[in-house]
C-alpha cells in the first residue's frame, strides 16, 4: 500500500510510520517543519505539508491508498484539530482516498455508568478538558461527513510508549478496561491496531478503540 501519514514526527505518527514500513508499505511522512525530519523513521519519504491546507492534502494524497492523520494541536490551539479534520475530509473526498484518524478517548463510554463518557467523569483532569472537547468535536465532524471514506480510532484512557506485543482487544464506543480496571495500550500496539485496520478495513465511517 501507498500510505501518507500527517503528523509523522509525533508520538503516534512516528510509530505508525515505523509499523507501516515494517509491513512493507510505501510511506510518505508529512511534516510541517523540516527541523523534525530526524524524528521520522528511516525508509519513509519525507514531505513538508500542512494537514490544514486543502491544497497540501490533495497533493499529498493523490495516487495514495490511504491517509493517516495523527496530528495534535499545540496547547491553547485545540480548536485547530477540528478545522484540520474538516480540511482532511474535504480534500480526501476529492481524491477518493481513505482516511484513518487517530483521535481521542474523551467520548468513549465508561462501563457501568449508564452512558457517562470519559470526559464527563467527575475526576476528569481540568487541564485536559480543552483537548477532550476538541476531540469530541473532531469525532462529530467525522460522523457528519458522508463524502469521504473515514475511520476514527480512539485510544484507551492511557496511551504511553512501551513494547509492541500485537495482542490487544478491539471495541467500538465503550472504554475497554482490563480485570484490574485499567484502560491502557502502548503507542506501539496502537500503531499495530491502526495498520491492521489499514490492511483489513472493518470500520466503515465508524469509530473503534483498542486496549489490552
């Protein structure tokens, strides 16, 4: 497959690039600044572009099989996430290339709470409410779109660097927790779940999640 990754130098994006290369795919790694080129796994073609610019989205998706968006806004500019997603959906509707969005866990439903979401839990950190609301709006933008082919991946409550095991569970709109009540996955295994979906699509215009 020919895969374009926006946000390719970030925590999730760099692992997605590495996982795609590991599987033998051709990867175009898109960065906003050439200063971060050294953070991209070797073997990818590095291009400079902006997921929030529709001309860049069209140019960098033409001839590709898939686009992965792993972009994250800087603190204080959380609303950029929604605008960027709108541009990606519009651009890929033009080129007819599938989009995989790595989003947030905020709107996952907490088991045993009669529908309360992660972000509406009373102990949800106040400092994370800005990005949580942006991720909720991002998912709403995707769900309202019927022109592009999209899939939205929500991580579990805790996403951190670790090891690649290839062993995890998949879910839909509920937060996945283990027997001890933990909701966690390594960034490496989230990338595995992402590339599994890339190779064997199962969630057409839908959200899914992955956790141990």
